C-alpha cells in the first residue's frame, strides 16, 4: 500500500490550489494503480487548521485535528504539496504548517510540488521558494513540479495544464512505486526516543560519552 | 506527598492595569509569596533562575537563603537551576552554602530552561544543551561526594585536586530533581542517578508528561534504584480559582490572553482542555489535580505556578488562601489508595538516615 498524502494551502472554496492538488494526486494514483499498486489517499486542507497551526507555533504542541494531520504526514510514503503564491512566495499558512512539524518529520519523503497564482510570471516560485524549503527539510522534491496560473484553467493549447499534470504524476508515481527506491533512509526522531527497547535509544552511557 | 509552588520570577505587566512591578517589588513579592506558602501549610517553594529581562531571578540561592531565615518548615528548591550555563563548581558551592544555612531544608531542580541569547553570554552553545546538562551534572555529582576531585571535560577548565567548599551538610549531597518538558535524555539522566524527575507539564498535553514519566520510571528500575512505581516523580500544575467558577474564568481571562508563554494563542477554554491548567472552583482544582495520578502514577511532589502572567501580589496571596482551604482534602486524596511501598520525596533527614543505614550494612 502506497500512502499518498496531499497538503493543500488553498483558501477559497473551491480553490484552484486544491484543484491542482487533486489532479496531481489523481494522476499519480492512476499511474501507480495501473502498475498494480494499492494506493491510499489522504487530503490535508490547511485552512481549517489555520488557528491550530498558529496555536502550535505559540504553545509548542499540536492539538486536535492538527495533531491528526501531522500524524498523517508522519505515516505518508509520499506527499503532494501545493500552495498559492502570495507576495512572490508560498503562502504564510503553507510555510507555517511546515514550521510546526517536528524536525526530521518529512526527511527522505518524496514530494510532488505544485503552486498556483494569478499569472504565469510567478512560475519560478517552485524553484526559488518551494525547492529550497523542502531541501532544507531533507525531503526529496521530484524534478518535475507543476505551476498553474489562472489562464491555464481556460486553455487546451499545447503545453496545456492537463498534460503537465499527467507528466508530473507519471514521473512521481514511477519514483515512489514500491520497489522503485530504497527504503526511506532515516525515520524521524519522534516516538523512538521514548522506546528504551529500541537499538538506537540514547542510554546514559552514550549520553555521557557525547 | 509534597505540595508546593514554583515560580520563574518574571516581571510582567498586569494586563488589566498596564502596570509593571519594579524589580524590587517583584523580588520582595517573591519573598512574601514564599512566606505565605509556609503559612498555609505548603511543603515546598521553588524559585527560577534567569539571566535576562523580563526576569528578576538571577541568584536563586540568595533569595532562598533569605527566605530560609524567615521560615521554619518549608523546603526551598529551584525551578530551575540552570545546569547548562552555570558553572557546576559554583552550583556545588552555592547550594552547599544554602544547605548549611537552611539546616538541610532545601533541594534543587536542574533544568536547561534558558533562552537562546543567554548561552553565548555565558560562553556556551544552545545546540549543546543536552551535552552540557549531562557533563555538568556528572561533575556536580562528584563535587558533592568526593573531597579531592581530578576532572577534565569538554565544557570547563580542568580541575586538579579540587575540593568544593563548604562540604555538604552531614556529608549528604542535596537531593536533585531533573526537570524537563520534552527531552527524554533528561528522564534517562534522572533515572541513571536515581534522582527525582520533574515533568513540568503545565504547558503541554498530559500525554507528553505521561510518556516522559513512564520512560523515567522504567529506566529508574532498569538502573536498579527500585521498582518503577517507586521512582521519584514531580509534576507541575497551574490553576486560578474563585469560589464561583465563572468568576475565576472572568477574572483570569485577561491574564491568560496576554500571558508571556501561551498568550495570544489558544483560547482559555482550549488550553484548559489541552493542558493541566484549571480555571474554576476550588473543588474543580482539587479534582483535576488528583486526576494527574491517572497518568503519572502515585508521585512525590506537586508544584503549582501561581505568580505569573502579571497577577498582582494580592491576587496571588488570595490564590494561596484558597489552596490552603483545599489542601487537607488534596493530601487526603493523594494518600487514598497509595501503595505503602511508594516512597516520599527524600528530605535531608531521610538522606542522612539512608546514608547511616548504608554504613551499618557495609
């Protein structure tokens, strides 16, 4: 079972960000399933979590539905992350969600990136804003990402949005298909810290020896 | 079971009046609160250590010694003594001095709790927080137990033939608690030494405190200090009470909404449901506090934060009066169903006795 988790930072109902996220997920899923893989899909909309995200920023702990969303991300085999462009970058809500994740939580996870904006002049935001963020978090952003400007939803011309989504989904599916890549190298340092039966538990002798 | 109060010593404006106490007022108020704590029958008063505004608490042993001179019975402790940025040699000396002056009526809680800029001011690196806590305490532990110490580590200048003075009272090192909100390494450290572990669970959900305490208990047993349920556990707590619970909510809300740590974030109602904060009637505070045992097991020390968020002295003293009224029921509640083999938190007298027993056995 490939556990695909979609994170959408769109604000309106319905939002072009969510539309792009859903289509990227569907293209990925279709390709995985055509190759015989089982896929589970979980969508995290950030807007309903907005207050909880800011609370977590201020208190240091995640509560309620946000804790559930973070747990989904922890269990994800791969992520689809899509944000609207605000003031030349990802939205503050999108960034804040990643800011409140524990360090290491998405380390090694493949991510299909997407962004939306009013005009195509923002398209490089994928490369100058999103990629550095996910590189810092040690996730694995896929080489092909998709940017959708408002105009893209009204054209079927060459290079049309659908074709770019299909290509991104196919490539991403082939990267995350079971057996296509080595197992995620290191798991996040979360629960295992409290597991004193685990091989990597930091016992006092190892603490003392630094 | 020891019940007491702990303070961080922040100088915070009262959000209902906009007035900020002077440092002098805050320091004197801290003493007044400690004396009141003894008057209402509490067992422990613990003070914080900080080295930057808005705190007026850079020298806990000075304040604690002053309180010791004006009280008879209450145990003086810290919340916390900064093991990361304070030279362990100074901790050994200062607290041994306090131990003598207070006739053993003291212990201390070590913590890393410090803001980022404070580390470099003391020549340290915040990223080494755990390593500093581990190495510094390893030295402190020896300084109280060995007269002639040769020592070399990563974080301070080496020692050759060093004797920390004064020597601990009756040759018994002060009892040490290790405090932490989220670091399992500190629970492991407390367990290794058989020291106390204090989970300051006031800012975080109970599930975190439970995870920390359970790890500490298992490791305490692992290191041979006793059974898991006999480990020495302390918990933080936080309340605001009035005889009528709605009055408590109405009065506390502006303080909550503007509190330095969690203010402008979750609502009072959300925070009370997510953390141990209880705002309501004395009966509600009593019931909530006694429920901590459901996830921490039978424990040894319960400390409440009462002087924070800009609450005026008068209000804090009223809170202590109300705590005094429910104290007998709280003690009875904690005693109920407590297994006979769960120890009390070690006092100086108990540690002296334990040392003598060991000598006889040897």
